[in-house]
């Protein structure tokens, strides 16, 4: 053990820092609640904005209507990268607080925006906020629990966030049906932001000391994954060189590619079929609700059974669900497909994050998570462009079918390239 590692251990003991879910349960559950509010801030848009594009701003082309998803995806993807770097340099809590402060004008812009450009600008700001807040809650939970319960921790984190998305998507659907598309649904988002900011300032504690304590006892996953890598080396390792990390990065990108499609075009598809706003709200909520709730199980499963085949299976389930939506024509089929899409995503989402933690050294784990999330949330932008262009040319079902095929191919790539259960700590 090096002198630096010995000093980290001694400093951790003096500060009373211990790793583990049970040992840090109060702070961990507080962060779960904070991430539910992060998800709710995003969920205020899921049902309402696609309808706002057509009914208020009269955007005809799907590509034009999806500009807000593109703007959100690009802003969040870029910010994810910087969130990891900033949290390593300045600590986790300041980055979390900054994310909430940046979100403050978003509800006002969505309520009072006189043109579609205002809505797109609000989504740039929301993407920056989400990149800082969600990335930081992920890293802070990894810090607290240590290596043994990482999948469970990520399952709880992502469950909270996407149950927040689902509950708010459902609530805003009913609010919009009763009181109109503006301002009611976005007042809920404003309340979430105020509460999240207050909790982050007054109750959340810094967790960087936990990461340093883990680093003192860490065994490198392989020779190239030591603790003294440059930012460029971390980027290339996560994106391309390491078989497990690069498999995870591409799967995350394709996963959010189909989520961008679901966000931007599903409500339009369902409205064109004659469904009411209430039913559209139900469909918009079921997908993230199943996604959120099932992660309570799938994250822990990945700790026990390994990451690889849960990821492969999840991508194939998503592909099958998207194919059902492409050929479906009624509420019942779409409801079943939405639930399956949520299940497939739940198999993948926390497992991908846990797989990053398996290989990444604690000294640069936040940066590796940020790079993964850069690729993953870049999928929003790719999905918005690809699905919008195909939908304009051939219709929404064709766009959904193409994305279903890409999702299946992504799962097959993980099957071929990623290491299996017995080697999930080795690249």
C-alpha cells in the first residue's frame, strides 16, 4: 500500500467515513429523494411538450417539433462530461447545487415562452441542469456504498429518477386535460426545483471523502485502469479501448436514442390515432413507471448474476417492444408495448452504470461516468434527428421500426464484445 493510500485511510477513519449502504443509509435515501425530484423536473415535459409543439406553435414537421429533444440531448450530453470533471476537482455537492440553480428559469420559460425558440432554449438550460444534478447523484451514491452493492445502488437511484419522471408525466397529463397545456403542468416543475435546491443546500453532505477511502483499498481491474490516468486516457479507455466500457457506452447511446424517439414522437403517434390526452398521459407514464420500479430488482440482480446478459436481454426486449409499437393500432397493444419497453430499459439502465463502476478506478470514476453519460445522452440528439427525418419521409411507424432494428443490433454487439459474468471486473 502506498503512503498516499495509507494517508487516505487514516484521514477517512479520523473523519468517521465508512463505506456501505447500511452505514450511510440516511444520506443515501436523501439522495434518492433528491434524484426523484430531478426526474420530476424532466417529467413535467414528457406528456405536454409534444402536444404544445402542434397545438400551440403549429409545427408540422416532426423534425422541427423534435428540436427540443435535440437541444436537451446535446446540452445534457456535454454537461455530463464536465460534471464528472468538476465533481472530481471541486467536490460533488457544489456541482449538485449549481445544477439546481441553473434550472430555476426553466418553468417560467416554458410557461411564458412566446415562440418555439423559447421552448428550445429552455431545454438547453434543462439539459445542462440535468447533466449536473443527475450525474452527481449517481456518483455520490457510488461513493457512499462502495464496490459490493453498486448495482443495487444504481437501481435505487435510477428507480427514483424515473418514477419521478413517470409520476409527473401522469400528473401533468391530467393537469393539462383539466386546466390547459400552460401554465399548470409547469408549476409542478417549479415546486420540484425549489424543493430540490433546498434539500441540496441544507441537507446533502459531500461524499468525495468516501471515494478517496475506497481508492485506498482499490484493486485495479486491469493494468491500464490504474488511478493516474489523464483526462484523454480516461476518455479513450471508456469510449473505445476497454471492451466492457466501450460496449456499455454504445449500448447507453442506443438506449437513449430510442428514449428520445419515445419522448418526441410517441405522443404524436397516439394523438393521431385519436387517443385522448388522459390516455396519452397514461402511455407516457407507464413506460418510465415500469422502467423505474423494475430497477429496484434489476440493479440487485446484476450484482448477483453479472452485468453482460442482463444488458443483452434488455436491449432485445426493448427492440421487441418498439416493433410492437410500430405495428400496433390501439391503446391495449401500445400499453403492453410501453410496459415491455420499460422492462427492457430497466434491465439495462442501472446495469450499465454499475458496469462502469466495476472497471473505473475511484480516482477517475466520476469522469468515466461522465464520459459514459456523454455518449448515452448523445443518443437523445441522434434519436431526435434520425427519427424525425425518417418520420417526415416515411411516417412514425417506419421511424420506430428502424430504431427497433438498431436496438437489437446494439444488444448483439454487447453479446460479442463485453466480458461475461466471471470477468465483469476485467476489460
